[in-house]
């Protein structure tokens, strides 16, 4: 068994696509009209094309409440691995990304947490030692 698809709930699919591709560097994989919304996925350019992240429209009220509660509590919705947290932090800060947590050592990894502009805090992590 392996992960094939995971999701991030977003409040605006177009803004999410721009952020996740232009700022984070993911590549659009699927963009299929689905009524009012789209089946919209991205993949990591250096990762497996079989592992997709869907930019899921957050229109289900309980999910919206959950997303808002996580954000207000400062809890990241998900985590992405990077080779160098400090380098990504500097690059993304230069693009205007707002960080809730600057690069911070934790047991076994270096982390930073940023606002994805679509209702989520996202953590990046670099494994250490």
C-alpha cells in the first residue's frame, strides 16, 4: 500500500494553484472542470508523478470549521519535506510568503511553518542527524 493522493483544503482553487505552482514549485498534473469547481492536482517536480496533491475546494461547513480551528491554533494542516529549510525560508520570504514559525530545530528535524494564502498553515521539514 502506498499514498497515491492526498488533499489540502483551499478557499480559492485559482489562488491555490498559483501559490502551489509559482511559489512552492509544484507542477500542475490535472485540471478538470467539475461543476462549479475543478479536479485540480499538483505533483512535486522531483517526486513521483504517481503521488498527487489535490487542491480541494473547502465548501463543506464542518471541514471549513476544522480548517479555521487548525489555522487559529497555529497547527499546520500538512508537512512537506525539503532539503534545506533555511534556504527555502529565505527564498519564500523573498517572494512575500508570511511565516508563522521561522526555521526552528525540533527533535530530528528543522521546521518552518508558513501561510499558504488559502486558509492553511503548512510545515516544511528537513531531517537532521
